[in-house]
C-alpha cells in the first residue's frame, strides 16, 4: 500500500490587526477625554469612604485639599495630624513638638497663594464616618487662616 | 530613467509597533483612571453667634439647624421681625437618623412664611457623623442655596 501523501499548504498566515487598531484608537480617545488633568488630585485614597449624594450640581474646583481619614489629617497630600479612630490624639502632630500644627499649616498654605485675599477655597474630603467634632476642628483651623469657602467632596450616585 | 513607469508593488504598513504602543498606553490609562463620579457640596463657614445687623440696625433673620444625637433636628429662627426666638423640632427616624423628608417639608413651609430667609447655618452634636451632615446640607441646599457650617 502506498502511503498517502499529505499536501502541505505553503500559504502564509497573516493576522488582520487593522480592526484591532481601530478599537484601540476609539478606546484611547475615550480614556484620554475622561482623564483628569487637574493639578489637585481629587481621587480619594483607598481607605477613605466618601459620602454619597443623589445629585449635586457643583463641580470640584482647583484649590487646597484636606483629607480626613480614620488615622490622619492630610493637607495638600502631606500628613499633618494623627487621629485615633477619628479623634484627635493627645500628641496630635506626627513628629512631636517640632512638627507644625494644623493651624500653622493652613496659615502657611494661605501665604503661598498668589493672591492670598482671593483664594479662600478648600476642598474637603472626609470619610463618611468622621464625627462632627473632628470636622469642626479642621474647619475652624482652616477658617482661622481664611479658608472659608468649602467644597465637601461627595460621590454622585444615579 | 524609469520616470512614468507605473509600479505595481504593494506597500504593507507595519502597524504592530503602534498596536504595542496603544496597549501600553491603554493599560496605563485604565489603571490610573478613576471611574467615580465626584461632585462637591458648596458650603461657607460661619462663626456661631448672633446674627449680623442690617443697615436698618435690626439683625437680619437667620436660621440655625442643629442636628441632635437621637436623630432630631432643631430649627431655630431669630432676628428680623421676630420678637423672640422660634424653636421647631423635627423628630428623627426610629433608627436615630434624621428624617430628611420631614425636614425638607418643614423648611419649605418656613421659607414660604418668611421668604427673606436665604441662608442657613448648620451645626451638630459632636458625635453626629459626616454622612448625615452632608445628607442634611444637600437637602437644605435644594431649598436655600446658601448653607454655612458652624465652626
């Protein structure tokens, strides 16, 4: 019996990637359009749960950011005050007496503004479990330095 | 010279590098993108105290909302034509949360009666959590746009 000879195809396979490039292009345009390009990063930290509201008209504006979480108060992305389960610790400042207090940090930030008398905005990102006593303390320190227009950042739900 | 001769050679554009670049760029954008819709609630900061006097010498009418621990909300009205402070209590829900709907209805009634009230100050007991404060502020803002938080 003669062995059956299989014919070998010599055709070259080429993957059609034009459609894939089209999809990628659309995806890239969509992502770039939605990408936030602001100087102030308003992405909440992973350990921060922001309160939710049904609908809010105000947009977050570019200004100084203060973050209140369970363990720390962060001003302009720098941890300033230690909290103990949302309560101010007896030795509040992170590195003892040499570290600046919350009031000093806000006063310093106020001086850094190009027009100190006009920029009175403050973006507040607080955990939804933050008690009013802690919020009040932070807000009072900010107000003392002249930050009186607050923007409470919330997650908008449908 | 071969000028004028038509060339039948097919040119294949190599798009593999551009695909590689797109893959890297898209991965980076997806990883760093935030898909949360963030918004803001605008509030001012007010000092707790008596209302400021108007040009006529009489203090302008002011409203102060106080969130209590049990869920009750106390509405205090003073100044303007009032001879004495008016206190109204809006009872909370059984789960110690603020009854936001009842509060909204009450505020609408008060605004219809005293349309000169444009601003509200909000304060709370020390243990009231931020979520409940934001809920109340957000609801109040739909009726009276200027809301202050007491420091």
